[in-house]
C-alpha cells in the first residue's frame, strides 16, 4: 500500500525523502550563508582533532547563523503525523515534536557547546 511504502524503513523511500530534505536544507543554507555551509560534518573533539563518535554527525553546519563567527549544527528529523505508535501511546503531535527536540538536544548539545557551536 502507499502508506506502507511511505512508512517502511526497509524500502528506501524514507531514506530518499530524508536525503532530499537534507539536500534542500543544505542548498537553502548555502544561498543564505554562502561558503560557510558544510554537509554532514562530524562533531570532533574540542581541539579539532580526531572524531570521538562516528555516529555523532550533523546533517549540515553553517557559520554565523545565530552569532557572528559561531558555527551552528543542524540535524533534521521527519515525524510521521499519523504514526500508529503515537496513537497507541495517546501522544499528541506537539508532544512528539517536543520529545524529538529533547532527544536531539541530549544527543548533540554537550559536544556543540564544547565546540563553541550551537
């Protein structure tokens, strides 16, 4: 079914949609912020040396978004508004979005602060 094709993580449609979102976000950021945009940067240790956690990679980064000469890291997440798992737990869409934001902050905030980024 169409719903299965859009929701199934094994078919590749979700990955294609996510990749399109990242590509378009990166393109728009490059139009706004110029050459300071980099796709899929690893969040390195504070000295700029080795990669500490290969899974800790943002979708893209841009310089001087919120503050001058400060790097901002962006990591997208797509939420299915009609996900059965959300309905089974009686969770509103707003609550699901807030939960996703908190998960992203928990994952990235400490490393971004170490890098003087946001």
